[in-house]
C-alpha cells in the first residue's frame, strides 16, 4: 500500500512539473523591396538578413512552460512578435503583432508576410497616378488621411497599423462610440474612395450613413452615395485638389507618408493654383 501511494505521489509530481511547448515566434517569411518593387538585399531582420532577392526567413522560436503554471493561468499565454527591419539609406520598420492567447499555437506555425516595402530616406513624394485610395478627414477638414484601397492586405508593420487608427476614427462614429464625436451630427459613418486615374484626373465616391452615436436609428434620413470627378496636380511638392467635395478640395502639404498611407495638411481653401 505504501508503495502504491509513493508511486501515485511520484506520478503527480512528474505530471505537475512536466512541460508544455509554447510559441514564442512563428516562422516569418517574406520579401523586402523598395516602393518600386526592387528587392533590397542585406537588409537586417531580427537575427537574419535578406538575400539577393530580398527574401528573408526567420525560424520558429518555442519555449517550455511548466504544466502547473499553465493550470493556474487557465489559458494559453500571450504572443508578441517584434522584429526590426533596417537597412542604411531606408527608414526602418517593425514587424509587430500581439495575440493575448497566441502562445498556444502548435509547432510549425508560419506567417507569410508577403512584401514589405521600405521608404528611401531621400524620397519626397508618392506617385498617385493609377492608384486607388480611401480617405478620411477630421471635423475641420484640414487634415486628410489616405490609406491604399488594399491597405489591410499590405500593412504588415507597426507604423501603418498606428496610422490606421487615425484614419479609422474619422470614418466610423458608432465603432468609436466611447470617443468624442468626430463626424458631423447625425452622421454615423462616412467612407470616401478616390481613384487617381491619371496624373491630372480623379474620381471620388462618398458614402454617408446617417444615425446616432448611441447606436439608435431614429433618424429617418436615408443613406447617401455621392459620386463626382476632380482634378489634381503637384506644385512645388504641394498637392492641389479640386472637386465638389470639401473633404478633398484645396492645396495640401504632405505631412507624413509611407507606401501604405499619406497624411496631408490643408494650407489654404483657395482653389486657384499657378
């Protein structure tokens, strides 16, 4: 009987002190290029560098966690991935992701990050011709936040995700119901899509959804979809836009930009330009 008890105690001890494999970083794969799609070799990413084709491959990192500790936590541990991408002559970026219970993923986890584009430190402007964007503006309409139409599929780094927060707070009052009212009274969502067809002309579509910030829909006004065309040009690194929408009308300076986004600040309401 004593031997049986001893065996049970030993088994319990071994069980409680056994280890569980947890994910510290998945396999990270992708390509680093410049804005024009040219691969950037010898670019530093974590403990690795890109090859002549701009490709990188970071191996999976795992660690062991005691079963007893896991039992007290009652859930998988969090996962935070942070890897700096750097190359002389380019602005650095950070691959970043956080999942509150991502550490429970089984062995062999892999993230394909596709293409990450670095900004040349000498680059001053983006070529907007033949590209599609979404925009939002603050209430005063003096700051315009541009994100590419395919933003969610190309944004892989902390910088563009942080920018998206600023863009998003001026598109959806209901989603940000606990923040201040960033849209005109009675407007719950405002989505604006811009298509720069050439280096002179663009089309623009505005979708307005009416409602109340508390989520009620007592306002009987129907939603609007308004379309129009406009013209634009560069003038001494300033951007001129002329359209029937106040959200994109006037002369703007570029305050910040990367491949995935642009922030423009209005300098004047005068629609004339030289």
